[in-house]
């Protein structure tokens, strides 16, 4: 469903992603760990079609994003680290607006249910988002991606700003999406959340994929040690 083949990207002579190859199947949640500057955001931006790779091939649902970005984006649900909403609209109004842009029609009750599924309490849904905390805005962003019913979900630090309870709700939602056949790529610093959520974990360092681990093969403490050993080399 997500296939990255021997893909590289450089900025002003500095390699950001170096001959990266990843294959993520339908129903799989892949956690991509790495420090700042490792190439996680560059990888996501290439998958979203915002950056064109210098070399290699990127396929989403067998669509080459370099040659058909418009079609590829139709299968993507994207959750950024910092969600931009219209501050003078309520949570439910923001969700309605973004669903309309994506060509999705929902009743007010259905929109409320989607926000509730994504952890936003009912009494907050009709408040203007300028009053929201970062975690609340993040939940609306998650709901916007969730409502799209995408085949592929791309997440950049999705648990940023979420409290432990909301992070657990996010993990449960991602697992539900995967069980329903979606493919999820989550880039994060959060070792525990990646371990709890993912089926497979990759460690990215200086643009190189230095390690891949099935999530069931390690505990969170073991994963932390492996991660630090690679990053500190």
C-alpha cells in the first residue's frame, strides 16, 4: 500500500533521505522513530507530494506520487504535529468544512460522533477552536483525517500535546483503522507510543533506515535501548 524504493532527497548538497526503501502493507501500522534531522518530515513531505525525490519511486495504493500527486492525495489522511483550524469556527464546524472540501457529507450527529470517537468531549464540540488547547486541536485534526475514510494515514508526531488518556485513545483509533484495512505510517519521537501502537518499527538516522524491528519482538525498554544505541553511535 505504501512503497518507497531507493528514494533519496538532498537540500543544498546535504542528504536528508538516503536511498530509503520501505514497504508497508494494508492493515499495517509502521512507526518511524528518529531524532530531529533524521529525515522523518522529509519522508512524509515526499509521500504527501510536497517534495519531489531526487531519485527513487514512491507508490501509494500503486499510484506514483511523482507523476500523479492529485490522485495519490485522494487516498491519504494526514495528521500534522500542529493542526491549523479556523479559530472562529467551532470544532464541529471545522470538521464539517474540511469534510466538505474532501467531498464527504455527514449529518451533525455523525460529525459529533466522529469527534467523540477521536476523543473530543461533547461539551467542547460547539465551542470556538480559538479556546482549544493544543491537545483539543489535535483531536479535531485526527477527526478530519478519520472522517476522510482514507486508505493511507500519514501522521507526524500525532501524540504531541495529548495527555496519556488521549494518547491511548489515539492508539486505539489507529489500531481500529488498521483492522479496517487502512495503512498507517506514524513518524514520532515517542518510543512508548510507537511501541504500543505499531506492528513494525523503523529507526531513521541521518536519512538512513538503520534498523527495522517487529513491535512484538521487543519491550518498550528494549526498544529504547536499541534506539539510543543506534542514535548515539
